[in-house]
């Protein structure tokens, strides 16, 4: 369950960073933000599907 929470927090922070990069018109920030959002978003979704939320014992 801890892994889901950590992945979800990183995903939310990546989303906030990407939005901020769009507002500041920062291309490198947009690129890295979208990559991070995609990777950690995928990890979050797949961890929830595989382990469930809350985690099974």
C-alpha cells in the first residue's frame, strides 16, 4: 500500500510541475514533466490494478 501512495504523490507532483512548465513556456520542463507523468502514472495505475487499494495481506 505504501508503494501506491508514493507513486501517486510523485504522479501528482509531476502533474503540477508539468502545468507550471506550460505556464512558464519551459520546453525542457514540459518534456521531462510529461515523461515523469507518463512513467509514474503508469506505475501507479498498474500497482493499483495488481495489488489493489488498500493492499491485500
